C-alpha cells in the first residue's frame, strides 16, 4: 500500500481547538504527521495550485522568511491538491526549501475545512480557499487565517509565531 495521508476531525478546526490529526507524504519524501511534529510549532498553509501567480508569491514569501520561522522554532508546511511530481517541480523552479504535502485525495483539505465551491470560466469546482493555521507545540490551533490575501500575510504569520 502506498503512503497515503489521513485526516479526521469531527468539529470545525478553529482557534483554541486541537488541530485535526493528519499525515502526508511530503516533497522531502518524508511522511509528515502532526503527532511527529509535537513539540514544534507548525505553520500549515493551504494554497490552491502550484505555479499560479498568487500561490507562487505566497510560497516565495514564506521561503524568504523561512530562516526567521526556523529561528523561532517553527516548521512551515504547504498543502495543495496538486500531486507530488507537481510539488517537486514547483519547489525546484521556485527554490522552495520547506515541505509541501500533496493532498490529492483532499482528506487534509476536508479536515481543515478549506475546500470551497468555486467558479472559473463558467465551470464550478471544489477548490482550496487560501488558509493558514498556526499550530502550537501541543497540537492546538492558535491562529487561523481564512480567505488569505497574500500581500503582508507571511509577515503577520511570523509575528504570531514569535508571540507563541
């Protein structure tokens, strides 16, 4: 059986609640699981698609401040519904050094309730609403940003990490 991610949560993930348990294969080839990340704050950000303008800018912004996140003890992890090959190409092209999880079955996106009905060129589809979750070292969501606007977002997340 190939490594698949799992996610489960019966209640809406929100500030002050335990983050949904998850695991997923990352671009590093490692299985990332929330339980294995305990003891470390995690910035888990969801974005719609690799290689699109807003998503590329957001990834570059996180990469530009990655040393500061790491100095604050936090891990940055990106998630989209693109497959692992797409993530590897995206990381290589953009110089992204933090892991991305390929949530192709959308279980992680569903657990964090970031999927929304969208419309483009007259077609309706389910896609990720850009969202970020700051999970503390004990696995509790300390901040949740939904409907994220990219400019200035990474700075705001970094400030929240420093306040933990």
